[in-house]
C-alpha cells in the first residue's frame, strides 16, 4: 500500500468544495498521513481573541485537498476510511458567535433581539489522559471530558460545476458535523466530477450531537486515511459504515427533510443489501433505526439515520469494502 504525507501550507488550504484544482493525484488504495487546520484558521488562540474581531468568514473551515482520485468518474463512489486521528495542538477552541448557533436569532431566523455575547473558551488537551478540559468563563467550574476526535467536513466536488462553501453540508458531503465521522469509520461519497476532488478538514476534538452553540472543540488534526474507489456504485447521499452500524446522512432545511433524506437513503441501501421490497425495507427500518442530529447550525441541518448491524443478518456492503479497509489499516497509526 502506497503511503503519502500531506501537510498543506497556508496558501494551499481551500475553503470550498468545487472550484479548486487538485493539489495531489492519488491512486485508489493510497493511505494519506494528513494534517488539517482548525475551523477558525488558527486565528483564535486565547480567551482574549474574539471571533468578531479575528475571524474572516471568507476563510473558515479550511480544507486539506482536493485530491484527484485516479480512475474516479461520475457515478462511481469513493470510500474514505479513517484509520487514526490525534490532536495536532495542545488546546482546542470553542466560542459563541454573535447571531450564529442553535439558540439565537440568525440571518434566516430573524428576531428583534440582541446578539449573544462573543465569548471564547479554550480547552486544554491532556494527551496522557486523552481528555479535553472545560473551564467556565462565568464561574468557578471545570471538568475533564473524554477526547472524541472527528472530522466536521468531508466531501467531494459537487455536480454541475457548483462551488459550495466549506460551511455547507449537502449531497456531496461537506460540513456534516457528524461525530460518526471518526476513527474506524468508512465514509462513502458519490463521485460527481472526474477524479472526485476529495477534501477533508474541520477537526473536532470533541462535539455533542447537534453542535448546539455552533462550534465544537475546534482544533488542528493529524490523521491517517485510506482512499479507495468503487466503480459504478455512487450513493445519492453520504453513507457511513463502521463495525457496528450502517448510516446515511441527510442535509437540508427544515430538519425533518434532513431526516427524510437520510431515511430514504437507508431504505434504498437496505433494498440492495437484503434484496427487500421498498415497503419491506421501510417497515423494517422504522423499527430499528436511531436518528442522531449531527448539526442544527449550518446552512443546512444534518441528521444521521443509523441501523445496528447486530440486529440483522450479516451481509457485505459495497463488496465488503469496510472490512477490507479495516484489515489494511492494521499496523498503521500516528
């Protein structure tokens, strides 16, 4: 297996899906040791740095990529397996941003109210304990929380020559903010353009479901991923597989449409996996799925619909790709 390293310079970071030339060409099956910058683009480093003063919203959620996957054509799928992830800094940053987040008025939910305060929190990383430390800004409270590294954004170039902000989740992937995009997971994305033009970024050291305040514990990330190609197998929306679950992600507004998209994608997937009639697939999934909210703050909201493998007869999705990638990942670590 070919292993390459990629740590972009600041001028190599990109801020959209689509509209950027490939930074590297990779063969299917390549492992990439990759570094990603934090969502604030390293503009906030202390509690004295405020997003309204420091952050240029044209340059948030920087992505590492895009990578041209050799042989990828529209209608194919790429599988991205996350082998390992570790914080690349000794601290993570979170903040409340004026008129942004789940519990404030925004440009789309317009209300006559003052903005929430612009406040920054710094979470110290303890790599020995594998924790991040929360310290209150308006009182005397602290707690260590288990680390749970994940990627907020992962995606390919959209169809139709579209260029979409790295803040947006959609059928091409993007800023889905799902905690399921973590070590041991395989993410399946439909290819829309030659080479797929795959990018990844927005590392989170920890995030609750929903990302309620609008930011996770944001931080630069070191990771190892494996990128593989599956010919003629493009899903309509992103799918995720790990050792315990099959999942699909829908992103839209209102949130119930996000759930509908993900639920329909799972119905279609189970029709193929178990050779089920659509109505039988609908009925079965109605009884076994869970639907965690990935985010309630982005341009579209993302919902994950997931089904537990242990409840079902054993089958091999995408020709057993996840199991193959898990086997190839053995021996790779940061």
